[in-house]
C-alpha cells in the first residue's frame, strides 16, 4: 500500500503506516489513538472529509464554509488563482452608487483611497454582495472587479480634474470642495483653453 492510497488512518492501519515510514517505537501507535474519535460532521451537520492524516481536506472545508454562508460561492480564491479581471455589464443603479461613493470619498477625504465614513462604505459593499447573488457564481468575481474599476476610474477622473483646476494640489491635501460641487464633479466644466 502506498501512502497516497491511504484514505483514512485508523488504529489498524496507522501502525502499518508508521512501519512504512520506519518508526520503530511501538508507543507511537498510541499517539493517534483518538483519531477515530474525530467528528465526521461539523456543528451545523455538514460532512467533514479528512485526508490520511486526519486533517479536513481543503475542498471539504471550502464546501462546508460555503454551505454555512461564510464563503460566498464563486468568490473564494484557491491557491494560485487571482481575481478574475473581466469587465462585464453592470446595472446602472450599481454604477451610479459606485460613482457616488467614489465622489463622496474624494470630497470628504481629499484622495478617495481611505473611506471617510466606513459605515457608508460597508453599506455599499453589503449592497454589492446582495446584487452579486443575482449573478452566476462564475461571474461574481468579474462583477465585483467591474464595480471596483468603475470607482477607480471615477476617482482618477476627478483627481485629474482637480489637478487641472488647481495645478498645485496633491493627493491627500485639502481642496475647496466647490471645485467639484459647482461643476457636477467636473462634468459641467467648460474648458476655456483655445
């Protein structure tokens, strides 16, 4: 029997397993005497699948945590994976709320990177999580990435506009919010350059 073929270690095959590894101490077999007592289900009744060493497998843990609602299906990144960076169509309401939050952060915090009001930001991402449930799990990462890109693009657009109006301004430095509020965040500005 190969080590990789051992599906579950029990008292019976643990001694053999130790012998294969060259362990000569007979008391070593008692070290995992309680292995058979490990629970097969978690507190919610979800099955726990264990590897040969008695540890819960990674896939079992993901499935269990997804079922419990701790991990959102389609949003968990496995080792070696990165967030899917694919732009997709998002509802206009979501786009407007993302732009509104980006503008709020810039006006109240002068750079838009650190939220001035975390509860407002938390409420926004709770809203995004609710909307995301309407998408297939395979599209949820792309949806979230698209929303973040809308916010990023609006922040960059506004930052560029402020620098155009006030060339001495630097990110993080206070500015007169009227620069933005009187021009609808630079959208109603008239370029006077000839």
